[in-house]
C-alpha cells in the first residue's frame, strides 16, 4: 500500500532541507536563539555584578550631624564609594549627580535626621535614582543595592524586634529564595517558550503551505499524481518528510531551551539562582512531555497546512488562507502570556482547550510546574485531532479535488473591495 | 475489449461547474501510433489528456487504456501511462540526476534497472554533465528536455504529452520533436499528444483529431485532412473546419 514511500520521503527531505528558509527558520534559529538569549542574560548579570562591586553613590547632606558620618563609614565598609555633593538644594544636587558623576543614585539626608535618631523619633532619608529609560535589571540594581544597605544600616542603629525572611515553597519543598526571584525566572519562561513555540508553528505552517502549493503551481504535483503510486503514499510521504523536519525543529527548540535555562545557573551574582536546584527547570519527564506536545502540535499544524494549501490555487493563495489559522496560535499564546489559565471562566477554558495549538503552551507551563496530567491529556487530544485531519486529507487526496478544488474567501474579498 | 487500442475514449463528457469542457468526445489511439489532439485554447485538449492519465474523472462516458478503465482501474492505467503536463516543473532543489532517479524508482526496483532507466533519460535529454546541477539552474528548454526524458525513459506503453514543445525555442523544439519521434518508433510506444503547433503535429502524428468546444470536429491523417479540405497545411484545414476560412 505504501510502496514507494521511502522514495517520496527522501525526495521531500532533500527538497525541504535544501531550502534555506526551512533550514534556517526551523532548525538554526531555535538552536541559536535560546543560547544567544542565555548569553545576553549572563552578560547583563555580570554587568550588574561588576557594577555592584564598585558601586558609587552620591550623598547630599543638609543635616551635618553624626548620622551622616556613621552612614558614610558604614557604606565605605561595604565598598560603596561616596561622592559628597555640596549643593544648596536637592535639585542642584540631582543635576550635579547626573552631569558630573557616573553614579545613578543619590542619598538625601535632610536637616534634623541626627537629632530625631538620637531622640528615637521617626526620621526620613531619601534615595533618588536617575531614570534613564533604558530599563532592565542594570537600571534597577543600583537603587535596590543602596536601599538594601540602608536597611541593614538601620538595623545596626535600632534592631527590629523581629525580622521577616521571605522564602518560597516549590513543589512542596521550602526553598531559601524569595518569590520575587522565582517570579523573574517563571516570567522569562512564560514569555519565551510560548513565543518560540508560536514562531515555530507559524513558520512551519507557512513552509508546508508553500511547499505543497508550489507543487501545484509548478505542476510537479500533477506529474506526481500520474505516477504508479498510491495517493495515500504521496500524502504520507509529504507528511513524514514534514514530520522529520518538524521533529528536528522540536528537538532544536528543546536543546536550545535547555541551554537557556542552564545559563541562569551560571550567573555569578551574590545570590546565584539555579532553576534546576530549585526544581524550576524541566526534568527529563518535563522535557519529554514538552517535546511530545510540541511535536504533536507541529504535526497537526503541518497536516492542516498541507490540506489547506492543497486546495489553494497557488502559493500566494495558500499563504493567505493559512494566515487565517494563525489566530489559533496567537490567541492561546497571548492567553498564556498575560492571564492565568486557571482563573479563566469555564467557557473560555473550554474554548482555549479546544484549540490544538494551546496545548504545547500549557505543556511548557507543566514542564516547569510538574503538573503533567493536563499536558499528557493535551498530547492525546492533539493526536486525535491530527488523526482526524490525516483521515480527511487522505480522503481528499484520493479525488480529483486535489487538482481542481479552489478555496476562495469571497466574503473577505467583497468586504475588502467595499472598504 | 480491444487490447490493441492504446486509448479508447467513448462519448466523453466533463463538466466543471457551469462549464462543459468535454461534450461527447470520441477517439481511438492504436498501439504504436502517435496521435495528436489539436485545437484552440479551451477546446478541452488538456482535460481529455488528464482524464486519460487518471488525474481527473469524466462526468460521463468512458476511457480505456489497453483495456483498463481509467475510473475503475486507475492504478493499472498509471503503470502503463507516462504523463507530461503542459509547462510542468521539476523539483528545483534536486539535481537532474536526482530527479530522474526519484522518478525511475517508481517503475524500476533494482539498482541496475534504475541506473539503466536513468541512463536512457540522460541520453534522451542530451543534458550531459548538467544533470549533476540543481534543476533551479536550468533554462526553460533544458528543463523541458529533462521532463520529456523523464516521460519517455520508463518506456511506457502510452506516453501522454501535453504541448511537449510549449514555450521552447526552435532548437529545443526540434530536439524534443526528434526525440519523441525517434523514441516512439524505436520502442513502439503509443503517444497521445496535444499541441497548438500544427507543423509539429503534421511532422509527428500518424493521426490527428481536431477538437473544438469539447468535441472532435474532424479526424484523420494529416494528409487526409488536408486533402479533404483542399488546403496545403493543417492550420488552414482547422480554420476551414471551424468555419473561419
């Protein structure tokens, strides 16, 4: 029944892998993107570390008391360089800090602080940070370090009756890391993986649609269909070729992501964060579930793209029709990135779960949290959806519709003309 | 069932929506003959060839290829037929050799037989060392020669060639025509071809059917058609038959 399949698959692979668009988009980009992002993160963390090692802070003193002397001595003891700014008011001091120094933070000690502290009355000092607009962790790091040191200095003057240490519970285990740090890791995962999976899905659909439609456009499909080989073999050959390329793409994305996660462990900041040690990097099971989900979604996307493009007139038509399907990828991506799936109303959850391309994004979350049940059910659901698509495709490939059918979105065209 | 007939088309009708592409087409191609379907654009030539090649099915009527019905036994028909579509393309990222190997593997199983088939195609195409290059580097003429070679290399019992010299310059056209004629004579294969080029048809075909609006309006050898219409070439014969001259 499938005689000649190997021949068709080999041809498909040669055609696909020799196409630079596919090679670069599906394999090289995922393999390079994550490591590059990891290097960027490591680089910025190292910059923060270097900056904190020789931190410079401006100080404008309107108190002229012992408080400032003690504070200066303390800050110097923790290797913070103090730039004393003589100014008549705060604005003048801020301008001096911004124009004459490399420091980005200014400690303002108003008049009366020493007196208030000595009488155990509330006193207030200010930390002002220059806002450059660049954002990122480097800009935040200075003010956070200064406020941290001031907090510590405050405790030396008047120890708190108690201190609060914030820890996290991860998968039932207490971890000596504040939730804010974990949030930073989770945030990067929540954003990066769905975006990458979406890019991979969109790209592979586009390539598959182009590949099949160009067979029609260049009449290579017509020749292929006239050969002594079953239509199902031709369809299977196209799918197997696409599956192999998609599998390589999925493996590339998993390897790249693994490297990206590993780059967090390499950060040499005063409090290094290793997602693996915290149980926040995917385990082997997590990677397998994620890989299976991404692979199945890719297969499903490719099958859908092949079916649709086979019934388009030409490459442009196939691309525009496949373009309508991107909503099914983008919608779950935004939901995962900006909302909490568990907080969605029931009807929205059902709609979300009905979209096959939402499942690899849920699997991405599950690979971190370890809640695999939903992800595994998702893989099964997408597999069933894909089998149904393949059945439909094989039925359609067996008829002349593969050559004569022309999908047109007349409604869209008419609307466009009117506007 | 007449097994000496390469093609036996009877009362062939094909309707696409509101368009009737074939409207009761009858023709027969004898084994070993080169048969030409000629007519203007939209006459139904390509539709007829696609039905014979099992790519589409007739709305009514029947076609038998060496006794096999194209609708009931399409897989048997495909083993006997080699089809060359008009303006067909080839896989641009494969080399000429790879393309021919890919195609040869559907009809030959052993490596020796595949190599022999590809060797035949190399000879027919006359592309020499350029067969090692990727097809995307070929000119239109080179690509057509490759495709004609592909269609003939397997020594099919029936070659269905849709406008075999479409878009080619004189030199490439001559090469392709010579190849078809020489190969059909040498191998004794039947050829069913369509063409706009009356000179080409006159040169190649033993028998010609003039087709217009999905029907055969005249049939015979080129000499018979010219004599019957008292003209000196097929072009004039066609014009006279359709009432333009």
